[in-house]
C-alpha cells in the first residue's frame, strides 16, 4: 500500500486527500458553532455572503449558494422574520428584492466567526512556522478552487 506522501504525488491522489481533509475540517468547524446559534448552515451562509459582499438580490444569493430561488426566498424570509436581514425593493427592477444584513445579523456572524477562528487559531499554533506558511500560501488557492465553476 502506498504511503500518503507517495499517494498525493499524483493529481488523483492529491484530489482524494484534499477532498477528505477539507470535508473533515468543514465538519470540525461546524461543530465549533456558537452554542446560541440555532440557524441552519444555509442561513449562516447567506449572512456570511451579505456581510462580505454587501446587499444582494435573492436571485444572486440563490446563484451563489447554488439553490433554487424559492428555497432562497424561504431562507431569506426566516432571516427577515428573525430581524437578521432586511428586504427592500430593487431600485430599478420592481420584480426583484434586495437583501441587506442588519446589525443583529452582523452580531450573529461576528460571534460565530470569533468562536471558530479561536478554535482554528489554537490548532494553527500547534503547527510549525513552516507548516503555517504552507497553509498561508495555500489559502488563496483553496479559495480559487471553491469559487471555480
């Protein structure tokens, strides 16, 4: 049986190991959610998107999260009912709605991000400076992979 180091030398092996590692890290980070946060992963993704990218239409959010517009409308309605987002008419297209994160929504995101970042920072501190540098260089590449069509 090949060692992990030999396995990841091939693109197929790298894809397998990278997928496995990213999925496990995602699961671990999900477990680090703030204990008061009972929002779904989808709802949190919407809040993160609005916090990072600014106001978006329901259609743009649906496309970003790769869900159907009716599903996104339900998610946005739940967030609006909780006063975590506001819906406003689109300035030039009356058929669309623009969604904006509220201060309460930003507070939910900030608490969640702080908790997860604390956990990940503690784990990163266990790595060598060289290992952290590898991850520092890999982060933009992982982001590019995540955003690719």
